[in-house]
C-alpha cells in the first residue's frame, strides 16, 4: 500500500487505513445496499485505465475481498486484459464480528463447521435455507437485511423439519 499511486476505496474501509498510502490519489467507489452505488463495470474500467498508465493501483475493500467482495471477479477481469494482479486476503466481517462479540462459530458440541452464505445474488435466487438449517453448521449470512423475513422463515422451516421424526 505504501507504493500505491491510485487507491480505489470501498465504503466499508476504515479511512484510517489510508495513512498507509499517503501519496496515492484516492477514489471512492463504494457500494451499499439500497443506496446509489458505483457500477461494477465503471470500477473495472478505472482499474484498467490506471494500470495501463503504469500506475500502481490498489483496490481497497473491507474484510476479505474474496468473501462476497468481488475480489476474484475483479482480478479475473483484469487478468483477462493482461494486467498482473496480486490478491491480499483480509479478515472477513462474518468471522471477525463473531469473535469480537465473544462468539465461537465452531464451538465443540454445538457446530461441526461454519458456512458462509449470501442472501443477495446476481440472479435474484435464494439459497435453500431449509437445507442449510439442517447442516449442523453455524451459518454466517451476508447481505441478508433486505430479505431477513425470507431467511428467517426458511431457516425455521428447516429447523422444524430437522426435529421431526418420521416413522
């Protein structure tokens, strides 16, 4: 980040992080559910334009860019156009938030794993919530506020099915 000449920053990044790239041009390109957002195609073109100018470009995202953060999608798009990309992982909010609250996502005897899932998809489809409720894993649901009632109903349906004993 200290070598960055251009930083395209997401809305969820703490602005204090920019102290690590003091000489960079900072361009806000954030996305927020239900708010006006920077189109993804525009972000792609900006990264490509500055990279082709020979600039060191950083796409700074909150959390882990490859956990529902489009990091893989952006890297793939740039690589297809001959731009060398280095992905640097972060700590995804679903894990960090739980730990900060003192919640173990894989508490022995309670959960045999953790499943990260999004309630917001490109095609508008939904996960099989009732099936996910039966996995025995802790579910970390990203981007689920706008469909909270659907998520809740599906999970409760699955939990009820799990408890039934069929002859």
